[in-house]
C-alpha cells in the first residue's frame, strides 16, 4: 500500500513538474518566417542613431548618424533607405585600434551620439568617445571625450575631456561613471535638443544636466570646477539619473528610462511616451505642466532599452527579450500590446537586447516605415546561446519587406 | 552359386539395421529443435544514427541529423514494447538551429525471414522543441518506424531504417491572432542502426 502511494506521488510530481515547466511558443511557425540573412555591414555595439539636419561634407541635408565605435552616416532620403548605404564618416577622431607591439589600445571609441539645436532648426552633432590606457598590464578606460562636429568645416573638435572614474568593486560599463549624452532626436529639426549628464562631487552622485549647443566648449579648464565639471549654469541638478529626454509643448522633459513622442516632421507631438522600469507610460500634451505624469500605463516584459514610434504602433525593446508592439489609436493614445505584422520577432529577440530602435518617419505605419534597430548581447555567446554575428545594426525596409541584418 | 552367396551377404548385412529400428521403443517422444530469432523476455538496446529530413518546411529548414537510443523487450516472438529517446537538429534558413528531443514509447511487430528481421513500430510520446530561444514543451509526438536488420551475431544485429515523425503544435493567447492556433512539423529519417540483444 505504502509503495503504491509513493509511486502515485512520484508520478503526480513528475506530471506536475512537466506542466510547470511547460511553454508553448510558436516554434515551428516562426521558422516559416525566417529569411535569408544579409551579410552584416554594421557590426558592434550601437547605442545611438540620430537625425541631423545641416551641413556635412559638401552638402546640406538631412542625415542619419550612428556609432559602433566608429561613426557612420547616410542620407535620410528615401532612395537611400536600402541595404548597404551606410558609409564611414570621414574626419572622425582617431579610431580605436590595437597596437600589437605596444600591447595597448590607442585612439578613441565612439560610444554615443547626440544632436542639439535651436528653434531655428540649426543642428549640432556631438559624439562621446572613450580612450584606454594600460595600467599594470591591464587595459582600462582612461578618459571620456566629448566632440562637436563643426558646420563650417567637416571635422570634429574636442570640447570636453574627463577622466573615467571606475567605481570600486564594479564591473565598468561605458555609462556607469555618470557622464553620458542624449537627445530628443525629434523629427522636426527645430525641436532637437542635446544634453550631457555629468556626475559631480567626490562620488559623482549628484547629476548635473547641461544643454549641448553650437556654442558649447569646455575645453578650457578655467570653465571647470574642482571636480572637472563645467561651471556654467545647469538645466537640472539632482540625484535623479535621467537617460533620455522628450520635446513636447515647446519644452523638454527628462525621463529615467526611454522616451519618445508622436511628433512628425510636420505635426507637433500630442502624446508623450516614456518608460520607468517595466512600465510603459503615456500622457497627452495638454495634460503636461512641469513634469510628465502618467495618464495610462502598460506593463511590458522587462526594463525598456529602446522605443520607436510609428503612426499605428510603438515598438519597444525590453532587456534581453523579444521586442514588443504597443498599438496606438489615431489620436496617439496607446491601447495594448498587439502582434507584429512583420518578421521582427524572428530577428529582434531574446537573448539579445534591442538597444536602439529608430523609426525614420513617425507619420507612417510600422509596415510602411523604414526602421532601424541595434542588437547587443549581454553575456558571452556560450552562456546566452546568442551569436556575436547578430550584434550590430538591423533594418526593416518596406521595399524588402522583412527585417534583416544591415 | 556365386550369385546366391552375394544375396545372402547383402541380407546378412541389412538385417541388423532393420533389427536396430525394431529396438526403438514406440513410446519415446521425438525431440525437434526449432530456432526462433526472438522469444518472450528477449530484450535489445537500439542505437541509431540518422539523417533528419524536414518534409513540410519548403526552403525554411535544411537536412539535419539525429541520434536515437532505445530499449525494447519482447512479449512474444513477434511483438515487443519499449521506448526511444531521440535528439535531432536542423539548420534553418535564418541561420538558426531547430532542435527537438522526442521521448516516445511504442509497440513493435518483428517478423523474421531467416536471419533478417523487419521491425515495424508505432510510437507516441512528448518532445521538447526549440529554435531561436523559443520553446515548445511538452509537445506531442507521433511516429512510425520501419527497418530491416541482419542478425550478424547472436547478440548483435545491424540494419537500416526510417522513421516518420509528426510534431503538432497548438498556440494560444496573443500568438493565435498572429500565427493561428495550430501548426505542425513533418520529418522523415534515414538511419543506420545497431541493436544489442540480450
């Protein structure tokens, strides 16, 4: 009798554990959506794709810039929205390279871009770089350097340099030491604003936010305080860590997660969207006073790292998980998480994090829009079952009709 | 006279033979030895190396490979029951890997012709299926096997065979609107196999 009971308990436990660990993803159907992969032309960790309107090289126009250690660019004209049109930007700061003989790196790794501007639509492109030094046999970060692209002459000018402060007992990440840049990235050139977040004080825990403009230049040490922080007045000084900014109602609003609006090149934003942890929030433009207060929220799969606003939906990139799509009404009000109409979930998926999402024209529906995305891999290939070959830029072109490597 | 002596000699030699036959008692049973390839209680372990062909994926999936190990036990000389575990994979069009781990139980009918055995099986079980970090578990597996084996040694037989496998998947929630509520994979294998009999 006892043996029978033991056997029954064993079988029940087995069945229970099988169904506890059950999961029913559409494995077979998603294989049917796969496409032949293009040869990747833009590899590496990408943290920003920005709109820039202005003089570049010999021409004035609308450009897209991105960084992956280097800087690449392309015209934002529709005929250039095909695979393989990105070009390495000329006149960039010396790129990061490894010197076998000296066993060290030299040059600068560009880790972020931001575009600032004014009400007249004059844009300025900023690039944040990092260089390295060899310290007791190890290669460690040395300085972060802020560059500005001058319109008069297509070259990059160093406007600020700050030694990297690596917190003790910490694995260094590129943004951990509280010096980064970000921007509104608005479709309307007159709504583009860029900011630098710089930590000050002994532990760099107080954040100061400075607007980056055409006139920004902190290369003169007399413009810095004892901590190497610019003396000029700040937009905000706070212990809050903001990572993005949106432009709505003629003003900027900082957010801790990712942010965006439904602004198009010809119409102002009527809704602001932003994330805080695993929550996606929104509010109407008319409801905003001095800060963004959620009028509604949707729980997403994980902390969001990216967001791209289309006319009919918003694509969001959760940490180490497959992208999600939030439907929006014609007014711009979000509805709920809905299914994609493209093969995006076959490509921008776990274990990767979609670090950047960029919709070229927010006035177009997702399926008709040109959309770029950057995948990064958190952890090693073996530990995550990801492939380093997939890390880099991905794109969706309506003419091609599928998501693929750029 | 000479002819007579020869006939007598032949009869004299032949008579003891008939006399011997006449000495066997009529009640003693006749022992007949019949060799059966398999019998109740016989067991075998099967190992198979397979080419794994997707049937209903057009160009989305390429030919892959599989290995299988199984244990079977004869209930009669014709009929065995047992289980098989298979690990199979296929590369996909998007440079991903589809893999499945089916665990099945089944019954096998094993007719024999001389030293040849022709096992025919029907199996049912569950599988873990995965691709692109998407997972389906537990998935239903239905399969049918056929093969031909040659009993090369008392304990070993070698052969070739094939398995037809059906892997259905049912979806729910948000996936239904996007992907429908049902899809299935069909596969067939070409296998080289060895069996150890004990």
